């Protein structure tokens, strides 16, 4: 009997391997994993849905916004931490902004300018300015100071560009404060500080972040997003900061609201990792129940 050519035997063997692996890894293994997940972790395997009046209103594992149609916070609800996942808490775009601590320089919007798509130029905020703006907004919402070190009173990064980069300064610009804003400091080493002019190139200058004397009252998780952008929790400190507002808006005793915070606080993972955290969705649902 004539033997099958070697090249044909190789192709048949590869096809057999493909079919076997497709059945094992593409069908049997996923079915087995799904069966185990449904049997042992039914709620979490299906996304840990949270229901209210028989309707799914969210997930215990994914954060969400508690804002109105205009994007403003709904004052009777506790607010989540910021999210950099898509337009916010988007599981399909989970991730961080990838901006680091050295991202302190804004790109100021040029009045009347448009981008490549014909839309008005909005500039670009640095991570520092995002933090400053969020802290200022959270402070205003909660009736406390939103000031932070390295932030100007008008809520942008307190950063100077000093010229020349080396040697005695002859020109100083508060680059994140667009003219005609008044610079957060009048002088730097005897040189009058200028406001930033949109479109001007300040790259040749030396970058000098200025630390102020303000003590941050608004917690860090109120002004920064989590690594996934999906974190459903806030710190106990941030929840307690919001408690007075929520109690006032709902006409509830402050102690009642604080008690609900405690009831919706989870401990450290495995008893020693991380910090206690408050699930915002379950806390707000507990408030709605009275």
C-alpha cells in the first residue's frame, strides 16, 4: 500500500490537533468553568447585580455616578470617586488615565480656535489641575475647604515656568492660569509673575510646582480615580465627609446616616490588606429604604 506523502500527514495531524483543542478549550473547558462558577459563585459570576423593587439598579462590584441629567451631583446621595474608564465606570473601557505625578502642566484653550474636527478648542487639563478642580468642587458641595497643597485658589495646579531655565530668573509665568486671571503669587524671587497666555510655548522654561500651606480636608479618593476606573467603594473618611450633607438633604439625624455608613463598610481584605471601604450603591439604597 502506497504511503501518504509526508506533507499531507503533517496537515492532517495539524487539523486533528485543531479539532481536538477546539472541542477541549473552546467548548468543554468554558462549560466546566461556567458550571463551577454558577454552582459556587452564582451571584458574583453573573456580575453581582443589585436589585431594587425587582429591578436591577447596578452592580456591587462596579461603581456608578449619582448625578442628574445636567451632570451635577444629586445632593441626597453619597457620591462615588471619579472614574477614568471611558465616560465613567465603563466596564468595556476599564483603566486609569495613566497620568503620573509629574503631569502638572495644562494646555490652555485658545479662544476661537478649533480642533481637527472643527470643535472648539478645550485645551487639556493636567492630572494636578484635575485633582485641584475636583477638590474645589467637592469642598463646595460639602461646605468645607477644597484647598490642597500645589493648588491655586481658583482650582488649578500652582505651577510656574521660570526663564531662563538656569540662572537668575528674568521672567516667571503661572502657566495654568489663563489671562486675565490674577496669578496665585505676585512675585517669584523678585520677578513679577505673569498669567498664562493660551497658545504660547513655555517649554524652554524651568517647571516649578509651588507647595502652599493649605491642609487638604477632602480625602484623596474624592479627587483621584482607581486603577480600574470601576471601584464601587469610597473611603470611610470620604463617606463621613458627605454624611452631613446627605442627612440635611433627607431630613435624617446625622447619627442615623453614620450608622448606615458603618453597616455598609467592609473590612480589610483577608483582615490585613487595604483599608475599610464603603460601597456607595448599597449605602444609597439603604438610605432610600429609610
